[in-house]
C-alpha cells in the first residue's frame, strides 16, 4: 500500500509538471517569441483556458502528499520553508499578471505585467528544477527527520549544503530548458504563422541544449549519488522510464507536426521524472549520508491509506474527466491570428 501511494503521488506531480509545465515555458518565452501586441495576446490565449486548471494538479499532489506521507510533508515544508514561500509568491504574481494585463490597457502597465508574467514563469521553472535536484542529492536530516536549508552555503553538495549548489543549479538549468522547449512546442501547436515557425525554431535550438544538459546531469547525478541507479540493476523493467525519455527526446526533434513534437516533449519529461522516482525508491526524501525518509517511516497508518484510496480514486477520475473535457473543448489553434 505504501508503494501504491508513492506512485500515486508521483503521478500527480508528473501530471502537474506536464500540464503546468507548458504554460510556464510559454510564459517564460512570452517576451521573446512575440514581436507585437497581437502576438503576445496570442500566446496568452494559447494557455488562457488551461493555466489555472493545470495548477489544480499541484494542489492535488500536495494534498495527497499530506495525507499519504504526513512525516514527509511536515519535514519538507519546514525544511524548504524559504523556497516554498518564494514559489507561493511567484504563483500569486503570475496569476495577478495574467489577469491584470487584460484589465489595465495602458502604455506603462501592459509591458510591466508582461515582464512580471514572463519573469515569474521562468523563476517557477527554475525553482521546480532546483527542488528536484535537492531530492536527488538528499538533505541533511537529523535524528528526528528534521532539517532546514538556507538558499546557499558554499555551493558544494557535501557537508552542509544549501538549496542551491552546483548540482541543484545544474538540474534547475535542465528543468528550465526542458520547460522552455515544452512551452515553445505548445505555442507552435496553438498559434498561427509567423508565431508557429518562430516557436518551432526556438524549440529546435533548445533541443540541442536539452540533449547536452540531459547527458551532463545524468553523469553528475551518478557522481553525487553513486548508488542512484542501483534499482535499475535489480529491476531491469525500470529501463522503460529512461527509454521513454530518450524516445520522447527523439520524437520532439524528428516529428513533423507541432502536436506530435509536443507529445514527444511530454514523453521526455514523463520519462525523466519517472526515472528519478524509480531511482530514489523507496526513499521519499533521501538524506545526504543515509536513506532519510522512506515510504515506510514517513507514511500514514495502513488503515488510513486503505480508506483514503476509496475517496482518492473518484476524485482523481473527476479531475481527469474535467481535464479531458477542457483540452478537447479548446483543441487546435487559438481563434485570433497574429497581426501581420
């Protein structure tokens, strides 16, 4: 039952990254892909029906984490207090920027909210990547399963690390590049020419950056945690996950239609995330020098997990049904073409 909930939490988090990831990437590229006011409107229209619904998956993941692994929730939300507050403010600023941009038609305020929207989107992608890097590297848990990390110390992964060190920064850059490509492909799928071609060209350039960063982070991960990939040796079926990432990366480059390229990007992100999850299992928050918190010492009692599953399944199906309806209802290009 603990393993089941481990993967259910992973599914929700992966769903959030896949869905909110493309509008984070589109937002980060907002100022650079669009050349006119009409094109900036077009990018916002491409994510308009989806962005707030996508964030529901973050709330669902956090709620499920709180229910299934309360010790992890208590430890992580206190240890990562500083970055979590930053993420909260970035989410707030991003939502405000999207709404206020359409309410304040002014020569000063419209560009201001464009910058806030683009900057908040970019920083969110970077912070999410740094968080993933911290999970892989591990945190300095004490005997009570508690820790607190400053933003940075000496940028080394050993000793008393901070949230940012050379490894977590590297993972953050990889995540940023992945979500930029993800967002560019979404913009290409949803917008008209010349925006579509411009977005495809940006995605193609980002692909080469992503390829190099993926190889570099893989080597760095083995250096930081030498036994990270031991689960793949004991269970060869886990090779499905990195193969999914590699196949998705190839599809994002070689597919001919923007939507198919976007699906390739989805497969890459899903494969990378599930590879990490499979690698750290059964840990849910590894320690720097030990196993840290695992699914066995951080989970709720068995009875609670069993009862919770009865309520979780219909809620999950309802969320999936709503998402399916939304993406089907607003499929295809946005209505308003770019200005020429």
